C-alpha cells in the first residue's frame, strides 16, 4: 500500500469516527503513521482529502452515462440506486458535521465547486444517464430525467440518513429497497 493510500484509509477512519469538522490533518497524518508534511505532499488541504475520501474510498458509481444502451434501464437504475444507498450511509457520519461549522461548510462549498464536485454530482450524473436512455428511445419521450434522478438520489439519501440515525452501518435490505425505489420512479413497462 502506498503512502497516499494509507493516508486516505486513515482519513476515512478519523473522519468517520469524529466527523469532518472535528478531524484534523494532524490526526489523519498520525493515524497514517506519517508527518503532517507528508500528507501535504499528496493533498492540497483537508477539503482535498475529504473529496478524495468520498471519490476513492466510498462506493460510488462512475459515469453512469457509459451505461446508456447496455443491460436494462431498470437493472442499471437498481445498481446505481443501490450504490447511492451504500455511498450515502458511509458518507453521512463524515459529512454531516460540516453543517455545524459554518466556516468549514463555506470552505467545502467553495472547494467542491472549484473541483467540479459536490452533492449535486450524483444527481447530475444520474440525470445525464436517464436523458441518454430517453434519447436512445429506451424511456418515453415525455420522461422527466431530472425529476427521476432527484427522486432516486433523494430517496437514497433519506434512507441512508435513517439507517445512520438508527446506528446502522448499512441500509437494511439494500438490494430490495433499491428495486422498490426504482419500481416507484420508472414508468410501467420501462
């Protein structure tokens, strides 16, 4: 394992245990077994570490737009929704604390915008996938891709929040839940 991977693993652990607001780069470096200076050889700042933890240490779909025309729309959406459920339940303990620290929230907001990242990314990617399927004729012409993406991502976030609130590390019956959410969001016959 490289130093960068060790740092990201340590960052995930520290951020998961303390929340992003209370996690410090000094603690992350110590948990990884490196100096804080070593941490900055690989990452610009705490926001960069946070974004890298989210993108590299969490289950997240990558470019669902590449799925257009493959498999079935229903099957693809079930897989994407299941991944979102897993992503959100793992990220809530880390990210929720930013709302209690306004300066950190502002820094994260500005940092994610500068990196073309942030909480809208999964919704936008999902909407692009659905729009691609609509354009390919695999969804009805009147299908509202943006609304469906918001419904699925929002439901996944809510269910992950409830699981996290209940002290769970996973959303119960995640596969069945993903199937039910997709069934509710897709038009009959899709």
